[in-house]
């Protein structure tokens, strides 16, 4: 965050570039990886095809919404989104905003305190 803040003026100029060039420049900042680049390209820079690969929750939610599969992977998510090439980021955003979320997995039992005071 500090590195990005130090380059704020330069980052503001990215909005004038096409998404591919903007993503390439953003990715040159140390600590900014592919997931961050794609997460910025979609909602911030308006790239309709930006897919944040490497996210923990998004593949599960997309696979659940599109194929009824409880667990998903980046590869499966990209396979399901292939027919929407050019608009994949918008499809993801629409499904998440519509409330699609993979079923929760984990303990449903209330955690009991170990010691009572």
C-alpha cells in the first residue's frame, strides 16, 4: 500500500490507458501481483473482462452459480466463463451482486468457552 501511495500520481494516469497497458504498468510495482491487477482493472478501470484468478471465494461462487458445483477451481471457473469472453468480469460481478455464494462449509455448532469465570 505504501509503494502504491508513493506512486499515486503515476497510478492516476493509468485511467487514460487501455486496460492491458494499465495492468502491465500496475504489475511492475513490487508487491502488486496478478490478483491485485485484475481486481483493479475491473471495477476501477472498467475492464469488462477482468477475472481475478487466485481469489479464494470467487471460483466457488461462480461454479456454484453456473454449474451447481459446491467447490470450484480457477481452471473450472475460467472454463465456465469461456462463452462470455470479453465480458467475464461483468458476469462475475453480476452473479456476486445477485447474491450467488457457494454453500458455507464449516462447523455449525456454537463454540463453547473453555473456561468459565
